[in-house]
């Protein structure tokens, strides 16, 4: 490799030899322990954000329901879910996304105050919201 590198510098850095199985176990252990790296105070703050934020946001948006489309409502719920992910971790954010999905369906997707969805577009929007909320929550957690 050094002979073939030409006019560039080549640095070789050695590493500990680990098997692929050991590497996979390390990654798997790191993934599952990540949620426990959050302090209890931070988890409680995230829980408070979700427990207070979802009902308050739903109540506030239901007061001005005619001024916003379902897409705008879902974006505002997504903002709350991402903030919850940043503070409380991905599991709390996914739970918040499911509750936000149910609130958006019940209060903002026609027919209102029913668990059915009249238009296929709204069903697609709600499902995409749930998937995007889960993926963004995982990315926010990884970035944090």
C-alpha cells in the first residue's frame, strides 16, 4: 500500500483486534443503554413536557381549528414530539407521537370527535406523521 500510494503520506493506525461478533455485541449494548444515560431529572422534564404539552397544544389548536389545516396541526405536534425527544429520550417521544396521532385523529381529522377517518389523504398524513416523528426522535436522540 505504501509503495502504491505515490506522492501522498500514508499513516497506518493499529487497533485492538476484535471479532465481528464482539463488535456487534458492543454496538447492541451501547444502543440499549443509551436511554439510561439520561438523568432522572431530564426524563422527568421530558415527561412533564409531554404530559402538559400535548393536552395544552390540543386544547389551543381546537380553539382555532378553522384557521389551520390538518398538515399544520401535525407539524405543530411534530415540533412538540421533537422537543420531547431532545429532553426525554426516544421512548418518551414515540409514546408522545402515538398520543399526538390519536389527538390529531380525534380532534382535527374529519369527521371530528370520531376515531374514523373520512379522507384517505388524512389517513396518509397521520401515518406519515407517526413514522416521521419516530425517525426524527431517533435522530434527535443520536445527535444529543
